[in-house]
């Protein structure tokens, strides 16, 4: 069973967008397979979706997210969160 306590607010949006992008990528591959077109013909769309996906994942688990979490933790402890 899914623990929905950790999936709140912006997390729903993140996972929705992530799944949506993955679905679009799969549909794009399916489109190319069914029509017999080369993936190179739709490479601009593929590259855009791939870049957005990588940016979302990098923010979610990258340094920007860690910095945001650190600032929130410092604010909860009574610090200003800034130097």
C-alpha cells in the first residue's frame, strides 16, 4: 500500500508531471514504431521531453532540493536560514 503521508502538496504535481512526460515519451516511440518513421524525425520533441524530465529529477533529488530542505530545517530550529 502507498504511504500518502509523504506525498503532499507539490509532490502530487511532481509525480503527475513525471508520469505524464514518461507517457508522452512512450507514445512518441509507439508513434514512430507504428508509422515506420525514424526517431530522428521527432528528435526535437524527444529531446525537449528528456530535458524536462532530467531537470525535474535533478531538482527533486539534486542540490537545489537539498538546499531548500536545509533552509526549511534551519527555519524550524529557529535560525534565519541565511548567513
